[in-house]
C-alpha cells in the first residue's frame, strides 16, 4: 500500500469520528458530506462515500460505530486507471483488471468510453 493511501485511511477515520472536517493531499481529498457521510475524491471525481450503518460495500468498525464504503462505479468505469483502482483497493473494494476487463469482486464492469 502506498504512503498516500495509508494517510488516506487515517484521514477517513479522523473525519468519520469527527476529529477533523476534511483532508487533502495531492490529487486525493476526503470531505464531510450531508448527514455525516464522508466522501473520497480523486482528481475531483468521487471514488465513493462512507455512511454510518450502510447496507452495502466494505464495512469498517470505528469508535463503536459501523461504517460502510459504497464505491462510485461510474468513476471507476470512466477512469479505470491504476491509481483509481489502487485507491479503491486501499478502501477495501475488491477491484482488479484481468485481460483488459475491469472486475469488482468477480463481476465484470463495462468501461465507459
């Protein structure tokens, strides 16, 4: 995992627990959204959103609360770059590329051109 991704995870935790209101470094931004949600952006494009007690996505237990990260698949499909996929993997999303096809878990996604 890259250093910026470790910093990203620390920032997400800090924002979710209310320790800070946001974080930015290079091309990556973490902001507090509506209703206590936390959004993660790469180059201004939303990678996904953390919500408390969400029903789908990668789950995290912090401060006695459960948070779910729901990835923005449209961003992934528009920009299926190594950086996008690396940030999503750092956030717990099982994304990969096999034979030129983008996979989330075992499901193939159609890239938008």
